[in-house]
């Protein structure tokens, strides 16, 4: 697995699961852009996998009992509604 740049949903799962709270915040803030979504689309990720990557981050925020970044492409708070940690 490439820690610097996961290449599959499974790698994203493992990557997000090991992020510290600070790393998660930084990763989520950087990923919460149209440019990031477009880069995943260019890499061949379907929309449902892109949504799952954001859900992985949302679940990790919930697990760490953190408030996610509030500005960006998506609203992590909306994703957190009804999400199991």
C-alpha cells in the first residue's frame, strides 16, 4: 500500500484508519475540494467509491470524537448523520 497515495478503496480504508486526529484534519481539509474529487475521477474512481472515501473520513472523525472541517466541497456533518463509527 502506498501510504502517501492510496490506489484502491481497500488502501484508503487502511490509510484513513491509521490517521491521527491532526493527520485526519489535514487530509480531510485538503481532500474536501473539487480538485481532489476530479483527481479521483481521473484515476478511475466511480462516484460511489469517492463518496465512500469521504465516508471513511467522516467515520474516523466520529470515532475520534472530532468536529470535522466545516468548509469545503462536502459537509462532513451531513455525512456523519446516521453514520456508524
